[in-house]
């Protein structure tokens, strides 16, 4: 079985590719390697993947339908895991255009090539941000998603709606995964854990929005990847073969406590700039993972403290700090 993974040089895409390759599966990876964050990190991930015999890579942007389709036809792809996207809630506030190009136009291209090539299962990344400022917890998949607070969240909501329509009209099996604050080794530099560790180690101040009163459902990368792998061969069998799952730890913690864990593991106190709540931010995320547990025997194996420790070990080694 060949799998196409878009965004293979990204955080989740890299770890998923590595996991599948370790299972002796063939992975066809594409990525545009944009400069949203340090390309050195993306290239390092790619170097690791290229060491595997069953990995093939091409620099392809999903906003280019012709090139995307040619690549899928060439490699006779039947399973697609779409992780290519312009990420980041805060970046979308000042820079909405790349989100449209990648997350809307690019995802339309993924759907079109899935239709043309009779893809057996399209799995795509959504986000917990689609729930907006929900105040009923834990959030479940059938809760309202009509009020996304950021343009990033809106683009991901549109992905779910587009996928449902294609699934209904063309019977393409589609599964959307709403990820909740994924963290771990080789994580993105724009994420809180990365920023906090970097600045604390460099004796710089960390910006903490809402005075640290956010609550987040931090989900470790290995658990996220296990969740994705668990449903690859389990497309929906319904008349409209569409399904949505939360990928969450179901164990939210306050940002203040998260920072305290980092301080304890680094052996250093953080210098904090307490800032007001930023536009587009939700105060709390807490996702139920009951649905995917029942569907695919999904289990959370990593405690937050252990996950942070793994990230710190990687960070110190990678950046020699």
C-alpha cells in the first residue's frame, strides 16, 4: 500500500511518515517547504526521511492542481493524508492570503484529485479551533462549529464542509481529524512550548497571553500519529462516507501549570510578560476522544510532563543549548 502524505516536512507529517516507514509501508511525500518558520528544521526532517528506502519526495505545492494530479497518477496513489496547510492562529490575523491559497484552494485541489483518481480514503487535518469559544466541555464532534474565531479556523471549517459535499456527491471516503495542541520533539517554532523553552534558556522574557489563564488540551505527537494510523484502513461505510474525529488527550491543563512544568524540567524560572487576551484566541480547549477510542481503540500513552521532557531533550540536542 502506497500512501501520499502532503506536508511531509511539517511537524505531524514528518512523524507520521517516520511511523509508517517503520511499519515497512511506502510513503510518497510532498511539501512546498515554505519559509513560514525556519526551513532548516524542515530540511532536517526531510534528511531523516530520505534515509528510508521506501520514501520518495517531491517539492510540490498543493495549490498547483496539475502538478499534484500528475504526481498522484504517476505513483498510483489510493490513500491520501493531507497535512499540508498554512498553520497558526495568530499569523492568520495579519496574513490571511496564504491561508486561502493553501487551506482553501489547496484543499479543493486535494478533493479534485481524489475524485479523479478514485481515492480509497482521504484523511485530512482539521483543528480544535473550529469549535470557537465553546463553553461546554469536553467538546464532542457533534458540537457547534459555526463560529470560528480566526481566519485559520474558518479555512479548516471550510475543509470539513467541502469534504462532506464531495463525500456525499462523489462517494469519496473522507475523514477529518480535529487536532488539539500537538506538541513534542521537532515541533514548530511558532508553538508555545518551543518559544517558552527557547526564551527561558536564553534568559529572555516569554509572552504569556491572558495572564496564563488559558487552558489547553496538549496532545503528544506520538499519540497523535497513533490516532492517524489507527484509522487509515477504516474509512466510513455510511451512505455519505464522511466522518470527523477529535485527536485529543482529554486531559487539559492551565498554561500556568504548563509553564511551571517547563521551569522544573529546565531548572530555570521564566521571566514573564503578562499580556491581554489576543484576538482569535480561545480561552479553553478540551476535547473528548471517546469517539475515536470506540472506533479504533485509540489510547493516550504520554503524560504531559513526560512529553515536555522529551521535547526539551530534543531541543537541547538540536540547538546545542
